[in-house]
C-alpha cells in the first residue's frame, strides 16, 4: 500500500488523513508534513488513522514529537480511526493514557 498524508488546514485546526504504513521509511515524510505548523500556538490537530495498516516505533516517535510540540504551544492532538492493532500499540506503550484517542471519527475538528 502506498503511503499518503493529506493535510487540510482550517483556521487554527488541521485535519490529517494518513494511509499506508508508518515505518522507518515513511516516518520522515510524515514529519515533513507537520513541519510548516511547528510552533503555531493553540493548533488543534485531528489525525485519522483509519487507513494505516502498520506503525512501528519511528511512527510513534513522530506522533509523540508532534504531541509534545502541540502541548508546549497550547495545542491539542486527537487520534481517530485506530484499528485494534494500533490501539493495542498505543495501550502497550502507555501513550493512550496521555494522548486523546477517539475510537470513532467525529467528523473533524
């Protein structure tokens, strides 16, 4: 499956849809997609992972980095559409305790 990141900006919110596998090869592309928004105050980011079939530690690292950056600037990160496999990954790592994860897509921010 090809990797794709679709970012839609509306006011101070981003709706991001990711598809494919997030691994050591694709994680830098994901990081690049977020670079233009680094340091933006109060940014709300909704990431839809419905079409993500696999994520490794490098993908988690990108999302943790984004989470920390957003939090430091008064923003918020919400993850939606996690498969059971991805949800388990976030549970095992303890990230589901600190990140907002919605099990159903709520139509964006």
